[in-house]
C-alpha cells in the first residue's frame, strides 16, 4: 500500500494523525542526515505493526511530503476509522 505522508521534524511529541488523503507524522528527530527518515520508518513500523524492512520511502527522501510503501497492509487504519464515523 502506498501512503502519502507529511513529516513534521523536531516536534515535542511523536504522533500520527490523519491529513488530507494520508498521514501527518510528528517526529522528535531533526531532518539532518536522514535521522527523521529513520525515525519515520520506526514509527510507521509500530503504527502498522510491520517490520522495518517492509516499509520504504519511495518519493521525497529530502522533502517533508513523502510517499511511503508499506508491504502487507491493505488499508490505512486511521483513515478507515475516520471514514466509518
């Protein structure tokens, strides 16, 4: 499954929220030297309950807006919860 993600580095808390058609992920790490990307993969692996090697950044490695591929997941759980209410 491909997911559009907006990353907010250097946030006070790590959290995942719905945002337009994808997710908005707040990270503690700064965007320098790929640290935010590494933390993003760790956060998404916990969020989707997948191993880190099942998650890869397809587009936007040096940008806040990213497209991430998550193997083995059919739907975004946060977006499906929001649409069912």
